[in-house]
């Protein structure tokens, strides 16, 4: 496993010179940096450890004007070397850098008291005590405090030994295995083209494969890779990496973009975060305040919206929504930092609970439940046992509700590795707490949300029966309208499939119905129905038109409409055009005579049918068109032929 060491500390306390003394590499590469003697941009080096491991090093600027660059460099580091000048002690950026490291979730590190050759033993002892007091109640409390000098070389071997020991004992990171390289440098080399560099914060990348620049989704291809200025076939999490990209110009890419694999990250302009306001914050955070936001190498403005308060005081924590002017990408569990504009310093930070959250409108009746689920998810993101990772995924699916989520989306929303995510889904599936509704697309939905969709489907079925009680069933398209709006087609199909398999819906030909649904006519409807049966049975091959039929059975069109539909659905009447209906027995007579005709003839004309049936043109045309419609005959010019011939 690879790790990154990062520096932190006030300007001119010797971070860059200390790295040069330890590694032989000058991290100040810009002419302005060399001229002014201060670090402006991020610098990079490496240190070969006794066990053969090569440790990546990120050197950050210490000037308060370049803290945004410091935050970009601190993203992804595993071990911090806080550099404090022995002749000056703790200074403003010492405090802010330590706060930023804490907000970014860094938990391992040590202190180097640089420039110890400039002070005497008594002063060094006093500074050491002062630094130890300063570190109390921070993640560096009790850490090694090493006097050293980048100029004389005093103490450097002890610094190297401490680095090697701490790296050896660093715990493995519970990183997701989604490949992400937050871009911190973009440049072009003659003969190569566009190159981006960054610290791989999760996953791995191989040369010669497709990739994307997020959040804009710019397609590219990784031609070659370098790790510590040497070509490599593959680079992994915890390593500094340079990637040579095809198809993009330097102007297409910006610091803060993320190099990722296609289809693995999802942009959003809203994130839910668990926010911690620093105890040392000079201000309280007011609701809807706009702050400088840092995540990975990204710096942007974000508006902070609280759910349960109007302000967050120093030392307090709360769930909040961050809103951005343009979308960004993240994975659940990532860390972020917020800095105020006046005074310009870090004031808060925390962990990302959901980078693609549900809508939380004030009047949403489910808002309280969603906030409760988000609070639960915040706790679960800190835990790693199989039962709790399964509960984490179940909570995410509950937040996704009726939409469900693809495996790729769950990968981002859970922050789990693919292996742990698959294990959690299998566990939920075996306990019927989640189900895969799209095997090909590997899409999932929570069991409770799926049950609610089933109930909504059945409620729609009852509504259709109530609306048309004299119809034996309804079309699938009619059943799907309303409750399935916005749902994936395969999820809708899975709901219907489940209802049919359980017998909660019945299929009758092309129609569906609820079990137990029977057509019950009122006495008045029974009277109309019987009258229509008798009328069309007695009318033979010359039935009355609709208006005459209604007059003869003493019914309005509204009263008779549903009765006609019932008789047609049951096959007792056959509906032609222009309101002409035939009793089934009489229509069957017509079909029989037509079949018999074709036994000795190849064609059937209108005149032939008139000779055969002796009917007027009105009935003949209606019958011929219906025979064509039912695919008994096929029209060729002015003649019909028997389709089966």
C-alpha cells in the first residue's frame, strides 16, 4: 500500500528546505518561488524508505494568501509533518494548517522543530514545551516533536527514522476503490501533449485506457502514466501520478477537476455534509452564508443551508446542505473544508454524507424522515462491520425511495469498495430487504419502497375497476399510468411481474384485473343489457344504427355506453364502424358464408358480397372493412382475397 506525506506550517519555517535536505529534491519549481524565496504552488518529491517503499511527499505553501493551495495539497495525504521554526514557535498559519489537517480527517503525524541550530538548548526546551501545550486536544497530541536543521543536517536521521516507523505503522485506509485523481497541475510537453498530475485518492488506473474529466464528463484516453517521474503501467491510491491525456487541450482542464473512469462519478450541485465548526473559529456560521469551499483540489463558493437552526456556533456540529453554482463530484465519506472571506481563514469542515441527496423541501411531508435517515447514514459511514455496511446500503436505498439506484450510484453513495458493496447487497437480498429489479443494469431498490410501489399499482387497478365497473379488465398501459411516472421501465415491469406471480393481479388475454373482480349490473343496467341482446339477435344481418337502437331500448347514450363495451368485451356483440353492431351469431354467419365463397373463388368484390348476403351498401362496406381489420381478408385494389390463402 502506498502513502503520502504532506507538510504543514507557517511561511518561512523551512518546509521546502527540510524536504530538500531529506530527499535532495527542490520542490520550488517556479522562477517566482526561487526569486522570492517562498513557496507559492504545490511541490512534490519522494523519499525511499529502508524497506524499499517509495513515499510520496507533497510540499504546501505556508503564506496565508496561498492557503487554498495548501488545502489542495493536503487532500489525500496520510501523514502530516508539521514544521515549526524553533526561533519563532507557533504562528498563525501553524494553527490554521493544523485545523485544516484535522478537518480533512488526517489523524497521523509528527512535528519537526526546524532551525534548531539558531537557538540554544534552553530556548529549544521552552519551545518544545510550548508546542506540546499547543498540540493538546488535537490529533497530534503526544506525537514526536523532533528538533532538526535543514541547513546543518542536525536531527535529519531521526526525522527519516520517524517517518519510516510511522509509515510502517499507518493503518490501511478504508478507501473506496473508485479511481479518482483530483487534478492539481495541468501542463503540456512537446511530443506528449496534455499532462495532468495529482495524488490518487482512491482506486487505480492503468495506461492505455479510456477516462473522463469530471464534473463536465470530458472524454479522454490515458496514453501513458508516470509515478515519481518514472514510467509505469499502473498507479494506485496513495501515489503521486502524472497522466498523459489524449483528445484534450490544457485549456479544457482546470485545477479541481477529477480524472476518473467513465460512468463512475455523478455530478450534483447539492451535497449533504456533517459540518463541524472549529472551536477556534472567529465567527459563527449563519444560515445561507456563502463560504469558500474546498474538496480535493477544488475551490469554489458554496452556500450553507441548515435544517434545524439559523446558526452554527464554534465547537458545534450539524447536518447541512451545501449548494454550488456549478456541479461537483464526490464520494460519501470524503472530507471538505470551509473558509470564511473575512477574516480569510478556515472556520469549518466535515464529511460528505450524500453527494447526490434527496430533495428536502420545507413543506415535504417526508422531510423529517429523510433527515433522520441522513443522520443515521452519517453514523454508519464511520463503521465497517458487515452488518453495519449492509445497514448503510439499506439506508441509502431508503433515501433513494421509489427511484432505486444502480450499482455504480450505490458505489458512490456508500463509499464502499466494490467487494464490500456486493457483499452488503447479497446480505440484504437474502433477507428480502432489497431486490435487484434490473439484472442487466445491476439496479436495486429497497424492499419497503418496492412494496409501496406494489400498493400504488394495486390502488390504480382498483381505481380503473371503479371507473369502469362493467369492463372485465384494463390494458397494461392504463394500469401503468400515474403511479409509474418517472420510474425505470424495468422497475415498472418488475412490479407487475411480482403482482402477477403473487396472484394479486390476474391476466386475461391482453387485459389485467384484480382477483375477485366481477361485473355486477344494477337492475336498470340488466334491463338495458337484455333489451340490447334481444334487439340485435332479432335484427339479423340488418341491425339498427346506434340512435335507433337507443330509442328502441329506451336508454340514453351515456346509460348504454358501458353496456355496449361489456357486450363487446364478452364477445356477444361485434362493433363495426359508424355505430353498427352485430350479434356474434349473425357475424359468424357472415364469416362462414365468406369462407365458403373462397372455397370456390379467388376474389371477393362488393358486388359478390351483395349477391352473397343481399344487404345494402352501408352494411356491406362496414363488413368488408371489419373483415380486413380482423385479418380474415386482405384488400387488393377493389377486391378481397382470403388471407389464409
